[in-house]
């Protein structure tokens, strides 16, 4: 998807002045870090990051050297394995003979639209109920774009079965699940470009529950202590950390190895690796206005830090809905909260950084509701391919 400068200017003009100021401030922090040879890490959740094309944009920013590492959720890994976004036909499952007790609320069952070569690889490695697929094709239903794999047949089932094999390969080769899966993934996914460029893409411990069995296989591929340590090294190396539509970031602000706002004291005391967020730039793209309010309260009078110093409950003091990560983020001097749709904020940040660093981006995301955003989703469905088992095995054989 090419960069449409006029469309980005129109998006920029729709943004509130204070939000735009923070977007520009964040872009300048990234530019300054890259100009001095520093690193940028991204902490993503799932859901909106996938649907808005942001994970695909992050993959592009990794390709051109702007982003140097990513932590994400197991759901995102599962979706990237399936090709990020795909088209499925949704039909009532029970009339097709699918056990109603297995079906989610609404009773719908999904058929994945697939390329012939993808179908060929699946049927070579897994028995398929072609009769059920024929019934789905003939049944009345609705075709939609959604996060890839997931509950679509056969892609979702294939990815879960393949996950068991990837977990075993990861253990045998001393790699993370994400590294091995990336070997077979499209290079326009975060795991795919990460594997090709040797950049870390890791699931955080709080985000391991997602993507069905895939999430469990990711968790079982390496010990939790090693996972936390690898993530700590990635965050330690970053000058700028961007958080994007993610709820569970305790590992960053309140983690076992973080010293400045977290609980790393005893780990460091006992000789484990530890790091500090002090002096780093934290950027959080979030729609929750409570985050902005907590940051305002802290910056005006240090009330969050004072509450912690006095051992007082923060939730009752500030009279706003409070999430765990707000505490560390608000207390950090280098934090910037962008209260905005991430589908708006990310392309504006990416374009400003790329222009200033004179980098040519080959892909740009746009807000999902715009014409460009709709075209972007169709492009991802058409161009970003599902993971290939054969490519994984070939890559591992070459590495020997």
C-alpha cells in the first residue's frame, strides 16, 4: 500500500490540537533517538493493532530500521501466523452438523477463504473435512474480513495443530516459539521480518493467554524466567518505548527486573539481570481519558508518587477508573499519553518520522473507517500470506 500524503494530511487536520502536539512530540523523540543511533521498542496489544493495519505498519517500520524490537500478545502471533487478516464466510454451524456445544455465542461457524497453495499445504499435513467445507460453500452466510486464523476452518485448526510442532522445534533448537514461527511467516508480519532481520518479537507473560492453543505453546516454548529476561534486555536497549492498545504492561512498569518504577530491587540484589526505565521516553497510544487524568494529576503535584510513598490506595484517592499500568506510566517523567484512535496516531507518527529521516515507506496504514483504510484491509488479505510449514523446515535446515 503506497503512502497517500494528501490522505494523511486530511487525517492530521481532523485531530484535536493537543493530541496532534503530542503526536509530533512523540515523532520528534523517535527521530532524535534514531539520529543518535538509539533504539525504539514497541509494546502492542492485539485487536485494534491488527484490524487497523498497525501491526503491518510496525513490520514495515522494522524493515526500514525505525523499530528495533516488539513485544506483543499471543493472539497477535496467532493472527500473523494466519496471514494477519483473512476473509471468512460465516454460517449457522448447527445445520451443517457442527456440535452446537462447541460453537461460540451466536452459533456461527466460519470457512476460511484460501489460496490454492495454502490449501495444498494444509491438506498435505492435516486431514480435512472436505464435505463440511462444501456444505459451508453452499450455505447461506456472510463474508467478512477478520483477524486471521482464529475460529475459521480450516485455518484456525491448522495453526493450532502446527503450533504443537513449532513448540517442539523451538525447544529442540533453543529458540522462542515466535522466532521459529517467524521463519515461515510472511515478511510483512512482525514475526516474519523479525526472523529475517534478527530483531526480537516476543509475547509478554501477561499476554500469553490468547490465540487458543497457540498461546499455550508459546508459553511452553521457553521458561517464564527466560522469557522475562529476554524481554527485559529488549526494553533495556530501547531509548523510546511505544505502547499501543495494550492493557497488561506490568512487565514494563511493574516488572520483575525493572528498577525505576517496578519491583526489580530483589532481582538485582540476588544477581539477576535488571534494568531501569529512568531516562527513557515512554509513549502510550490509548483511548482511555482516565490515563490522561492520572498523568495530569501526577505532573501537577506528584500525587501518584506521594500515594505510593505513603502506602495509600491510588484508586480511592483519584476517583477515576485505574489500571495497574497507569501508576508507573504516570510517575515516569518521560511519559507522553496520546489519547487517540491508534489507527489515526500511528500513520501520522510513522509518516513524520519517515519524512524527517528521509526513509521511503512501502506500506502505510490508514484509519479503518476511511476509504484508504478499507483498501488497506483488502490489500493485507490479498498480499500477506499465512505461515508456511515448509519454509520453517527449510530455514532450520539451512541454519545447520
